[in-house]
């Protein structure tokens, strides 16, 4: 069975999770609140608590479970406003680094994250 992890089970991530699950994929995902985690689980999606405040905050066992996938899809907004906005890209980079460390073969993220990284590198 193919396994996919979706970071950000919001307006885009949750419908994607439900669609992939209906097609036979094993889907895990993340939410930023415990209530959100429980709601996703009640919908049949194994979910874990993951926040960016500004660094990536996730229990290490939960992160390992989330990263046990054939593909990682990041459906987070391209930017964040408010406190810690300058660290948002750093937290996304931590997700990418974790995916690489866990040897996830496929990674999908919004192009805006890539363009932000390019601007930051200049």
C-alpha cells in the first residue's frame, strides 16, 4: 500500500487526504491543535500534532510516524504573518530536512516556498 503524509490538513490538505484514502492510499497528516487532530482521526485520517512557533514543534515519535511515508505533501500557506513570520521559512526547511533524513522519495510543496528560499539565499 502506498503511504502519503500531508502536513497541513486544512482547506486543501483534508480533501486531498480524503481523496487519496478513497483511492487506497494509507494517509497520515498533521494539524496544529489537538481538537483538529481528533477531528481528522474521526474522519479516518491518522493525524499528529505539528506546529510552527516559530520552530517546528512535534513529538519525535509522532514526527517519525508522520515521516514514514512514500511521499510528503506540504499544504501550508506560502507565507505567514504575525509573530515569528521571519522564521516560517526556517520551519518549512526543517520539514524538508526531516523528510530527507527519513529518506522520503517524493516531496511536494508550494512553489512559493521555493521562491521564498531563493530570495532568502541571495
